[in-house]
C-alpha cells in the first residue's frame, strides 16, 4: 500500500451477491467541490441493499479526493483529475514521502484501490467517474472513443461528448483507457443543484440494467428515464470537441455570464475575455463546460454535433479494421514503439487527415517535430460481453 494507506473514509461501499460478473466501479468527489457523485453512488448502493436486488457481478464505490471533499474545495495542492499518465504516476511514486502533495497521496491511495478492484474482478470492469460542473445545463458524459465505450454511453440516454478525454492530458479515465478498461465520466449538472444527484443515480441504474448486471424489471427505469429526458432537453445526442480554451491564472480569464452546457452560439459570439482581449467563437458551435469558478485549467470547450451516419460509418470501418491499413498510405507510418500510434506527415498526407484518423478511432493527438502523432485506445475483448 502507498503511504496514504487504506483510508476507511475513501470507500463509500460495495454490493456483491456472490455471482461472478462485471464490476461497476464508481468514483465521486475526485474534485472536492463536487460531492454529488459520492452522494449518488451511496444512494444507489443503499437502494440495491434495501431491495436485495439480484446482481451479476458487483458494485464498488469510492470517494476520490477525501481531503478536498472534507474542506469543500476543488483540490488542496493540485487537480486530482490530472497526472494519470504512466510517466506522471512514476514521477509521483519517485518523490520522497515528505515532498508528496496532498493530491499525490490521494492519487496513490486511489491507484491501490483501483488495482485491488482489478485483481479481484471476476469479469469485465466498467469505470464511471461522477462529476458536476460550475455551469448549469444538460448532463452529459465523456469517454475515450472506442466502440465499446460508445455502446455503454448510449445505454444511459445522456448526451456523449467525444474528444475531451483525448484533449485533456492525464485525466483519471486515461489510467483505465491505457489498460483497455471501459470507462465513462458523467457530468450530472451544476455543483449545488440537488438534481445532479438524481441524474447520476438515473444514469447508473441505466448502466446496471443495460449491462445485464441487474435483471430487467428489477428496478422501474421509467422515472429515471423521464428525469433524464427532461434534463437533456434538446441537447444534441453526440458532439465532438473542436477547441479547448486552456487557461492559467495569469491569463485573468473571465467567462461571459449566461452560458450553460450546450449553449448554441454563432460565429463571432463573445465568449470570454482575458488579458489579450476578447475571446470569440471561430464558428457556429456549442459551448461546453464554461468556467464559472476560480479554480480550473479549462476556460471552456467548443463542440460540433456528430450526425448518426458518421457514428454508423465509424462502427463499420473499425469493425473491418481499416485503421490497420493506414500505414500503407503516403506520408503515414506506424510509430516504432506503439502499434496503436501512427505518425503522419501533414505535408504529404493533407486531405482530411484529422477527420479520417478520428473516424477510425485515432483521436489522441500530439506533435513530434514536423509530424503529427495519432493514437487510438484498444478495448479488452471482455468488454464486448457488457
């Protein structure tokens, strides 16, 4: 175990009827000013226990940032929803105990707990990280763009945002995606809105029934579905991120008032201001996660709607493994250290480069000198049983 130890305050609870099957792993409060997720996970566990629901597999729920939750702050020293890449974790482990931050200790304790869940799993794992946001608006979920994750996300009836996991470096979803484990992050609503707890509860029940962990009819999903439909309203079912407005305190970033998740804006609309002046929409788009709190590294995201035909086409092309043929095209080659990363020379491979890579699941982008690197997530075969 890490120096953080096995803190009994971290475990919200678990439910297991002794039947082998999937593990639904829930975390709430990875940001300490977002207690709704932990409350929702506890409520689902209470309902499972009180009703004695037959369950295939188990549900495990953990608090994320125990110290920040106790203080009601987003974090103590650093954002706990960053630094989950393999390299960042190795650097944290290498730091002397006295030099570790509060979130370093929280993270290592969570990793211990996650690894214990993985060791004791009797089937596929689904990780669900429950969040809220500083802005009002429809609930939604984020995921690494695999077909298995898309299928799980569609079970919830909550809008899906593609590309945030790949845009934000080191979110907790990355730890699971790197292991091929299915994972979703659900934004339930605004921090202080009690309805956010209800939205999380409804989405979790949809997943429990949709994955076959809970038998159909064991819970009445009708009120949950009605609640989510009302909350979602006319928000598009699937969008993809086109821009992330990264910020630092020195930017003096200020979001303009009145935006909610999925606000539709026209080209040129004033979104925010910083030390450089006005920040305007480069095209007609949707605004997601506008920042209305002091702490945060993301001012806002911009997104565009994804039509159903493109989702269908992506599924068919990936099933045919056409992504494996990309290195045969001019200007594209496989990275020597990772068969799931392709290197593209934009001076040669110019036509619809990003669109083609995204369609085939290569969404995580980085620069390697004059080349662009595109990486895809690979799901474990067992995820197809969910």
